[in-house]
């Protein structure tokens, strides 16, 4: 499942082909993804210029000329494939989609043909992703976005803000961080990594972590996300050289999915354990995470 760094990587990959460009034609190959697509979805996108591409938590927001925003969530398996211009021999022909719809298995659901000839295809085999069109002035009130906490890489996030949001919370810190109202966009993997890096036990009561450790945690959250985005950036360049696909990268994690391995912290000597908290796997080192 794409987490914040993957979504940011996809946003960065799409920005050069979408920002400032006009959608000459949008094609919608089905009525729904995870939810029904909005009424006249393709028609409303056709002819519109994308002014800028932003990310909020795990949502990509394409601000369109005329005051609407295309909201995109990649779900579990959503991805974009960019077919750039005349140079790409794999650029599908005019009847590709009609033919595919008539029987062949396809997971391509939405197509944006840009004015400059670039074709951007949204494909999602599990269809947990979704798209919506929202009036720009209603964005903050949108149910997907309204309750989100501060953006962890934004200026509004700091150790003080995190401490404020953890104050009085009886839940384990792992659960408190997965709660999108605490910090926006943190998923299971990066919560495990940030707790490992800051030496905090995932079971520790959220409201009982001292200020110095909260400060370490806030820094670890920023660092693990930033490093993953940087790693994704290099993967993205590799992809661009081959098939133009903006995918998810296999970043190497210090604790996530490393059950039974030696703790990577110098002089710790502990072993990574796996436990289950609210139905999700937690990986942690019981020796150095307290
Ligand atoms: Zn350790």
C-alpha cells in the first residue's frame, strides 16, 4: 500500500506532465473506482488546465483552472503510467480501450490525454483508489480532508504540536500515531520506523512520553519520511528511463519486516520482534525501545 513518501513520489513524477498543462481529453472507462466517480467526470475534466499539483497526507490534489480540485487517492494499488509523446512506441492506439473493455482483462480506468500529446493512465487492479471533484472553497470541509492533523513535513508540524496532540492520550503511541488526526499521512511502516529510531516502545502510553522523547520522535518522523522520499526520487528516475511507470519503491527499513533479525543500532544486541496492535503488525526492538 502506498504510504506518504510513495504518494509524494508519484506527485513529483506527475507534476512535470500535469502542472500548467491542459487536459485535451479525459476518458473514463468505468463508472466507479472504490466509490462512484462524480457525475460527468470525464466531461468536466476535458479542456481544463491543471494549475498546480499538491499533496495532503496521502491525497494528491490537482487544482484545476476554474476553481475545482481533482482529489486522487491511490488506495492499495493505484498507479499512473505516463506515455510521453511520439517517442514512446507503446503509446496505445485510438481503439485500445474499446477493445480492452470488450473482454481482455484491463485495470486501466482513467485516461488523461494532455494537450501536448502525453497520455497519463490511471490503473488500479484492486480498485481501492478513488477520485473526486471538489469545489476549491469546499476543500477544507471535505470529509476526507477535514479531520486530518498537521502535515508531518509542513511548517505546522513540530515537537510542540506533536506533544500537544499526545497530551492526555491513554492509547499506545503506535495507535495514536496511526490516528490521522494526530499527524496526517503516517502509515504502519513509517510509524514503526520512527518509533524505532527514537527508541520509544510502540506500547508506551502516548500521553506519558516526556518532552525530550517527543522531540526525538518528531524529528524521527520527519527524517524517515524525508529519506524515503529521497530514495523514491532516485527510483522514479530509473522508472522514467524504462517504461514511464510511477511505482512504489522497496525502501530498506531498519525494523519493518525484520522479525528475528539483529537490531541495527550499534551496541544494542537486541532482536527485532513482531507483535500485533489493533490488527496491524508492529516491528520493534524490545532492548532499545522503551
Ligand atoms: Zn535495539
